[in-house]
C-alpha cells in the first residue's frame, strides 16, 4: 500500500509539471482561459479570472494532459487483461489472497497478478479522480462548455463513481460494478481518426434506424404472439417409458437420478409405482371437468416420469394431426399438466425432460412472450433456426411448423434485417463524408474515393490490431462471466476464463457461429437475464450493426471507385441484352405460344419431384404414371427445340445471353433422353427462364456480373491458397485422436499415458501391466506414438473432424467453408489442441492458433466475402446506370412501381361526402372523429398486450380476462365495420385498410361462432381462429407512419424481389430434384437424419432452404460425400428401408455417399448464398434509396393534376 501511495504522489507530481512556466504566443493563445469552460465553475463562484480556476484550465488544456490520460487508460486496459480468475474470494471475485480450486478441493492461494492489479487499481483510480476534479473546476458544472456537456465526461464520472462504490465493504455484485470499467477505454477512440469518423457515422444512423427497429420489434411481436398461439405448451412433450408418472424411491426422495435397479423395477411393474390414481390431464382435449385450481396435479408430487433416452426429441399428442409419434411401448407426455401445473417436486426431475443440447436445453419454447422473443431472435439470426423448426414440426403439425419458420426467415430475416444494411449504408455515405469534409467539401470534392480508402485502412488496421478498448471489452466480459460459464463441473470450450478465449468467444458470437450454444451455456451458468442481455447485445451491435457498417464501408468504396473510373474513361454504350423473339422469328409471333410453352415446361418438370430412386423406375404406380407426362413432354420438347432451330437459325440460336442459356437448356433436356443421363432431367425447369421476361432480366444481370465475380473468385482463391500452404505445413495429419468406448472406460492414468507415451524401458511395472497379453507387448524401436498405443488397447484412431489440412485440396475446401463463417470455431479449437502427427490432442496446447484463424476470418470472411457482396451490388448499380433504373423489371412492372411511387408521394385521399340520412350521418360523424379512431386503436393495443401476456400455465383469472377482452374487441371491430359501412356506403370498400379491417372483423366473428358451436378438439378450426385474432395486430400499422414508410420500401421492391425469388425457387427446385436422384439412398447420420435428407422432394427442398442460410451445410456435405463401413454403393430399392419406412423393424439404410456432394454443395452455396441472396440485398438497397428520394414530376406516370379528384 505504501508503494501505491508513492505512485499516486508521483503521478500528481507529473501532472503538476504540466503547468507551463513559459509559452510561446501560439500556446498562450491556445490555452487562454476564455477559450474553454463555462463562465462560472460552480454557479456564481470561481470565475475565469480566479487564479485556482486559471491554473486548472492551464493543466487540462496542456498538450500533454490528454496524452497522459490516454496512457493511463491504456495501462488500465493492460491491467484488466492480466487479472487471474483462478484465485477468487467468497463472491467469486478475483483477489490476491483467496481460494483456488485444485485437485478437487478449495485451497488457500496467492496471486501475484491480482496483487499487481490491486496496486495499479488504487493508483489509476487516484489519477482519474484527480482528472475529474481538475476538469470540474476548469470547465464548470453548468452552462455552455461545462463539464456535463461532454458525453465522455459523463461516462468518466459514472465509471469513477462505480469504482468507489465497488470499494465499499459488503457491497454485493462487485463484479457488475467492475464490468462498468469497460467503458473507460472507449475514450481512446479519439486517438484513431478513422474510428472516430466511423463512430460518428454510426451515431448519425441511429435516428434513421429507429423506424427499422420499430418494424423489427413489430415483426418479432407478431411472430412471438403467433408462436404462443400455435405452439404454447406443446414443446414440452417427450417420449416416456411408462404410461404415467411413478413414485420416487421412498428412502431417498430428494436424490437424483434414481438408481438403475429401481428404474428396472418400475418399468417391469409400473402400476405398482403409479404416482397418482388420477387422470394425466396431459392434453387439452381431456380437461373439460378440471381447471388449474381443481387439477389433481395442482400440488407437485414426489414422483418422476422415466424418459426414453433413445429418442431425445419432442413428440405430438395422439389426437394431434401430424407430428412425431413415439415408438411402441412408450408414451408421449409432459412434466406439466394441460393447465401448466408442475407435476413433480424435485427440480431436476422437472428439468430432465428437456435438459439436452438436442432440445436447446429447454430454452427455445413458445410458452411465454419472453421465451418466444428469444426463440424468434435466434431464428432471425439464421443460427440454430432449423432445430427450432424441427422441434415445432415434431410437437405440432409438420406443415404448420415448417411454414411458420420459413415465413419468419423470409420476412423477418431476409427482408426486414436487410433494411438495416440499407439504412446504415445510406447514412454512412452521407454522414461520414459530411463529418469528414464538411458541407462545402462534401459538395465540391470530387474525389470521395480517397476518403473511403482511408477509412477502409482504419477499419482493417483496427481489425488486425484491435485498439485498447476492444481488449478491455473482453476483460470486462471476463469479470462478469469468468468461471460462470460452467455446468456440472465441465467448462465449455467457448468461455471467458482467459483473455485469449474471451476474445475468441466474443468473436465467435459476433460472427454468429453457433452463438446460441454460447448463449445456452451462459444462461445455465450465469442466470437468464444477465447472459441474455449480454449475448443479444453482442449479436445486435456486432452482427447486425458493426458487420453491416463494414459492408457499408466497402459499398461506399466501390461507389467512389466507380465514380473515379467513370470520370477517367468514356462509358461504353449499353448493349441490347434481350430482343423480342417475335422480331427474330415469325413462328414466335403468336401470343398463345407463351401459354403453350409454359404449360409444356411445367408439365415436363412437375413430374420430376414425384420420381425418386427409392421407388425405382417401374416399382410403383406413381412412377408409371409419372413416366407418361415425362415421355409426352420429351416429345413436345423435341419438337419445340427443332422448331426453334429452324425458326431462329443456328446463328441466332447461340447468340443472346438468355436465348443461349434457355435454348441450350432445352436441347440438353432433349439430348439427355437419348443418353444414359437420367438425372439431367432436373435441369428441365430452367426452361421457364425463357418464358418469363422478368426471369430473363435477372439472369442477364447475373451473366453480366460474371467477369467481376470471377475477379473476386480469383482473389479469394489466392488468399485461400496462401493460408492453405501455411495450414498444411503446420497442421497436416494432426486432426486425429483416439476415441471410442474403450477409451472412455480407461482410467485416468492410462489416458495420461496415451497423451505422453514412454518407451518400454522407461515404464513401471504397473504401466507394463497395461499391455500384458496384448499383441503390442513388444514396443517399436522408433519413436512411440499415441496412435500405436491407442490401437494396441483396441480403441479407434480416427479424425476428430471431417475437415482437415492434410493436403492442399482439403485445406482449400476447409478455408472456403471457413469463409462462410460456418463452424469455423470448431476448426480453431481442433487446431489449438493439435500436437504432432500420431499424437493425442491436448486441450489448448497452442492458443496462438486463435490469432491465425481470427486473422483469416477478418481477411477471408469479413473482407473478401463482403467484397463479393460489393461486386454484386456494384454491378447491379452499373447495369442500372447503363440500362436505366429498374432494369430488372419488365415494362409492366416498371409502370406498376412508378404508379405506386407516384401515389405514395402524392398521397391520394378519397373525399367522401356526408350522407343525407340521419342515422348514416350520425355514424359518419362519429367514425371520422379522432376519439373514435383512438378508442378503436386502444382496444386493439390492449388486446395485443393481453395476447402477448398469455403464457402456458396462466391463472384462470387471466384466462377469463383475456377471453373477455378478446370477445369485446371482436364486438368493437364488428361495430366499427358496421358504422363505417353505414357512414361511408360503397366508399368504405374502396379503401384497402377498410377492406382488411372488414375481413378481420368478419373472420373473427364467424370463427368465434363456429368454434363455439363445434367441438373444441377441432385443432384446425382453433388454429384458424387464433391466426385471425393475431392478424388484428396489423391494424396498428395504419396508425404508425414510421412502420408504414419502411413497409413501403418492401412493397415497392416487390416486383424486383419477385423476379429474384422466382429464379431462387427454380434453383432450389433443380438442386432438390438432383439431390433426390443423387443422395436419396445415402445412409442416415447425425446430420443427415429424418428431417434433413433427400429421400423425398419436399424434405429435400426444405433441406436446401436450410443450407441456403448456411446452417451446418458443411457437416451435411461431408456426410453425403463419405462412405460408412459396409455400405452399398447403389442399393436396390426396398420398401422396408429405414427412412422410407419408419417402422421399428425397418431395414437399415446403408447407401454409400457420393463424392459429387462436394461440387453439389459448394456450387449451391456460391450460387445461392453469395449471388442470389446478395442480389436480394441489392434490390432492397435500391428500394430503400428509391423510397428516400423524390422523383421528378416529369418522369412520374401520374402527375398531381390527374389525382386531384382523390385529394
């Protein structure tokens, strides 16, 4: 402590030296007291002329003062980074003298690192306190230029206050106060001009993001409430070994788990151990005579319900259509009754049903709005959303679960989340240049590309060498989560125990790689609120904002470079990409050809999804019937292809970007019938491109972008090659380990010997006994390896991952997978554990590999792949400039969009005259008042809040209140519709919102009546009524201008999005059909299961939609390409094969994998994930930009004069 006091005195002496004794004229002018601070330091005391304040002003305005404070902040960051969390006090806070867990027990321990931290904490706190006092006196506390007018000063004061509070004896939650120190290093941003400009641009984008955030929250709320209505209380049913709950052992009622012997006795005679002689009340259709308060399960019992551990997935109730059915001899049941009463007293008995990683540890459910919003948010990030979808499909109707998840991904993820990119990109282009150059410089300067390059270098520099505030962020996260991401004494690999792994974990969360697993571990070890808050904050600020800011930077750089190139070179005249066929060939002049050709194309492709290899070519009536339209379509296609050749001629046949692609596709469809290439029929749907003008336009844009895309591909290949050479050199043959049941049964001493084997001469008698009777008793003379010992003991030596760096080809493929940011963290962890070829991996053997893979993710994923996005979008903008705006639209679509934009800008409002009848006039006057509209909106809002407050297990009072308000809202909506119809007459139905309100009111009334008259067990009717009630929420959109403005962006973008979506659907159709013919009989694995396979077209289509979002597509690719032991290359169709026949006695599906899966999935990822979905981003960006700018009146399809009658 004496040393700390001495350091404080020395620091004060150094700051005293800042007072200048002499100064030049410039310095004196700069440090004049009149140039800084308020007029008074404290109300009317300490004016500028006071000698104490003048001295303080000279100190804080000295040129070395800020540098010294920044140095202290950096030093504080370094100090936070060296904290040792292995020695903690009773509150699990790091300390110099405390306890340490060692050899299975807590022992007294001392930490030199923590002792150094404590000393510097005292010193630095004193320095920052002195800085605060000097600034308070120099700047004043009130008025212009005072201390509190600077946001950074407020942050400094708050952190200083938290530091003093943390030192109060007995203060709880000291780690939370310590985490506040993370904000202090943010002041170091002022040392990085580029970072300062980026933060300014991001802050300027916050107002514009409010509307997008409002729409996102609105979408989350709608899907959350809809999820509660559809799946509430259904995601807790799993398969059980008995038909009812059974009693816990009488002698050990509080012990868990129960012994295997007791469990065997229970299963053998379950009736003797039955918990309650009462109905299960497990499903809603059996609860007529009971309520929540009268249920026999209202009091938890000392019982449990044995689980069927062979099937860890949700199941559906027997009366429910669809869903997963438990195998014979097991029962589908929940630990809660139908009213939400917990059945069992033991907490572990209640949690055990969903406590598995296969069910997300029970966190992703729709039982209440909190869990629903967490589940929706995880799904929107496109990480782990398929498991949630599969859970809803198993617990409910498969079609309902799949449609709900697909709608959520398409609307909330692809469209709404891309609006975040649009806002940040639009604000970035304006705000960054205005802040950096000023208004005049922004208007006059023609070389904005230079500024973009400078900022880009700052971003890259900050990413390659993180500034101090980033390091401090990880340190603060360590102080909050260290030693807490732990469950059942097993620390997960992604944790916050050390600085390297804290950085790696935060980077994993930001990249979205299995971030949900980190979330679940944090919840289990640290509590729901704190961990959810931290992880969602990381994903929202990291994945949604910072990553989009990175993309906006590159897009701005592309635009600036394009402007510079255009000013230096003469633009080429745009070429005509598409010509009308009727001008080329008289044969095509008949307009009826469109219908005929589309019917032929659809007939030729519609039969493809019915034909699967599992049925053989003539094995079923369906296949025989499918061959008939196929043969007919083949003959018609042959005639159409020959007619096209004759009509166009060979010269025209192979010219034109789309005619070439479409006609070659037609010819290929004909040739494949003559050749043994049956699987090429999957290409037939591509003929639709030549029949749809909108599809032609999209493919034209894709073809035009090929040269630019190839440049990025070559750049990516070069970077992948560079990293691959290094990885092959250091990691080849090192991703293998000893595994198997034999290894798991070995004692700890033998496992340690396996890691570090010794020669025979150096072994003890005990160690030699491990090899007695073994064929490996005579050890080799050369160096002993773990692989040799592993195989001697009968264990299995195999790769730890499917991905490896054994050769250049495998390494290039691995880095391509890494560039998609999918499962990159597992490769990083395997590299950190790798030792030498043939040796057993050691956990965290070399943590320097963390730096290697993070550098690759920055360069190979963030930079290169965003350049890929930038190339697609820039080519989109270039073609728009050459061919005119909206070049992806047909003339009819352009007219429609211009009409919508003109109507939106002019804002037509149909004037309705008051009726003459007394009753109609009264209704007309009432419905036009603000009070009436406000009352109706308030009723809808209250109904929405009550629906959001619904949860599984709600009280009878809340259930009655919700039902009453819902029925009251139904009546109010019906009365509103009736009054408006009376008041407006026919004009009521001429407004879109009125028509929507009328449909909602009528649907709700008829649904309620039908549900009352019919049986409540009709699940389909109940679901429809709930859907209509949730649809009421959309009525709130009419009163929200911000949400309506953002929705107009999506609405205006619909024509372009429809063209792209059609192409995307065709690609998914083609790949799904090819996947069925290539991989239908491949054996099931951990990733290729009953939900994800190509055994049928529907499942395959859903599987590829999952792969388009990047959901573990690499694991599926390796499983479909690899061959299992004793597999059959092309097994004959057997109707009893598992997967096609899910009976218990089905024949195991044992087809070998197909190496073509590598090309199949890589090409699919490149085409869909990087081209088509990025083109969707381009269209959304264009739609947002179009909605933000005013069109010229001369270019509008409608001028204001033509719409005066609607004003």
